[in-house]
């Protein structure tokens, strides 16, 4: 009887993987990972060159990403069937051997693996290896501490309705906003309404070779979906 082991790979730079994560990945004989159909997948890209030559790979191609709104019932139906199907397949594979699932960042922090975990945790042996979050890599890339003293840090999704974003931004000291992409104009308006637009930084491809770090006010045009906006706290300090 094998185990399903989800390995948090960290924010993107392979050097930021934990020793345990690297050991598990480099010794894995069965490796599954999420990706957009036709793409290599960010998690798989992080471990390029680490896998055993004989490792069997299982790309889990999302049936939908941003093609339809996540509020559309069809979006949930397609993804639910996708996770159900892969839960069954991975359970069958784990009856014979360990299977490693790759996950960017930390698996329990907005990771796709959580949907498999809830389906499998009571059926088979499941282990989760934590990783450095993408947001940690991004706020470090700005070169400034994100929180001081008693600062409250809020993590929000740019997919939220604009009035909800504005309210949450206005109520916090330090801020991380994820899932930017086409939501940037809405987020910019919310930051302006909350009086924090000029303090916001945008980090794309955090910790990777093509990383960019800029004040949000200097940005024009489209940005990647997996960009992160950071507003640093200014709280109590000696």
C-alpha cells in the first residue's frame, strides 16, 4: 500500500525548495502535477532536471481555467468532475506505490491539491509537505518588510467584487492580493478608493529568472494572472 505525498515546491526558484521536498522529488518514481492543457505546468517546470529518468509522469490537465467565469455553474461542474476523476485514479495508483503530487507554493494555501486532499484523506494515506508561499517570495522581492509590530495582514483575491476588495483593503495594515490578471483595473480602483494605490507594489514571476518588481502606479497594460500585489504595513517598531 503506497502513499499520496503532495510536495510544496515553494514560490518558483528551485533553490527555495525544502531539503525534504527535494529528496522526495528526486527519488520519486510516480509524479503527478496540475497544468493547463498544452503547457508544461509551473510545478513541473520547477523540478525540471530533478526527476529520475525512469519516473512516470501524470499530467493533470485542467478542463477549464479562465475560459468561463468561476461563477458559472458549468465551471464548478467541470472542475468537480475533474477532481473526482483524478482522486479515483490516484487512489488506484497508491494501492501499489507512492505517488508524488507537485504543488507550487504551499499545498494548503489556495493550492489545487486541497480539492484532492478532501476527497482522499479518509480513503488512503496522504502526506503533505509544506512549502514557502508565493506571497512570501514576492514580498521579499520588494526588499521591504511586509509587517511590523501589531500590523494586521490581509490576503485577498482580486476576483472578489470591487466593493468587497475596497472594504478589506481599507480595513487592513498590510495587504497581499493574488490572482490579478484581467482583474487589475478593478483592483486599482479599489486601492485608490481605499487610499493605498500609491503604496502598492506589483510582483510578477516572483523568485524566478523573469521576475519583475514595480510600483503598481508604474504599470500599464496587462499583467499575468499569477501576479501578486503587496502593500507593506507601517506599524509599531522600536
